[in-house]
C-alpha cells in the first residue's frame, strides 16, 4: 500500500511540474497535460454510457489498433513458443541454428518494411505479419533457453518412470521453461505495441492510433497528437500490469519456490 501511494504521489508531482513548465513556456508544440486530457476525453471518451463512453473515433481507431496488436501478439507468441520448444529440446538443432536466430533477431524490424510491403502489400496482412515477425524472436529465444535449462535430474526421473515424450514435455519441460518463456512474452508485449503503431504510420493505413497521430501532425493539431502519444503510454502501462497479474497467477509456484530458497 505504501509503495502504491508513493508511486501515485510521484506521478502527481511529475504531472504538476509538467503542467507548470508548459504553461510558463507557453509554446505551441508542448500543450499542458490538462489540455491533452481534455482533448482525449473529447475525442475518445465522451460517448454514450451504453458504449462504455467510447466515441465513434475510439471505436474506429483504438479498437482496430488493439485488435491488430492482439492478433499479431497471439500469432507471434504461439510461433515463438512452438519453435522455441522444438529448438530447445535438441542440443544439436540449437547449436546449428543459434547463429542464424541471433542474426535474424538483430535485424531491426523497420529495416524490413519494404520486404513486407512487397510480400503482402498494404493493409492488414502486412501489419499482422510485421508484428508477428518483430515479436517472435524474444519469445523463441527465451523459450529455447528455458527448454535447455531443465535440470538433468528431472529428465533422469522421467526416464526412470518411463514417461512418454508428450508427458515429459507437458509435466517437466514446459513448467521448467515457463519462467523464461514469460520473460520473453513480456518483452514481446511491449514490442507489439511499438511495432503496431509503426505499422499504422505507413501509407495505406486508414485507421488506428498511429494513423490518428500522423493525421493530427499533418493538420498541426498538436493537442490531438499528444493525446495519441499519452494514450499509447497509458495502454502500455495497463497491458504490462495486466500481464504481471497473469504471470503471478501462472508462476505462483515458481515465486514460492524462490522464496523458500532465499
């Protein structure tokens, strides 16, 4: 409780300093937070109660962005987990592919935008493929590392009890890999928000938070542009907190074991 109160106090102080600094500077490029929040309310959260206060702009832009992010994250995470387990379960395959995977991971996704445009064209398919390619690497590499870090004693116990390959995977390898897998998924979640916005900045996009930011900038509507930026920060924070709640529920046994060891 004290930590939460301290965090809230720090946030309030920073916002007040931001408000004071922008009002003293009186610059057109940096509107005060009160103006930004007012614009966010007018643009997205002043709708009717039956639509959870969402306006037409919110339904037409925020929801499509979250949908793209969710689909891209789900596809990339699933591919990363499956491929990561396949690579991590074989030491020989891991040794053969490690260099290639590290090379592909190191390529900045924006550098491959032209390739994705040639393969998929403008539109939703390109955006989903771009998000999936961008986030698959932290999940894949962390899952592979987790699968390789299974205690040899646990594997020997599986052989002693004559567990099948599927039982060994579900009862031993997957639980052992979960902590590192969740670390990769958390990185992928924040990365999916970033690349989702980047994909909406490209030509051919007709909706989304990134599209609204670009449109506001092109019309010199700076409060609306800052409203989009602040909204992205809020969404990133909320998604991260929600992910941490899920992680604590799923990995409760792991955290309890660590406390016993400590």
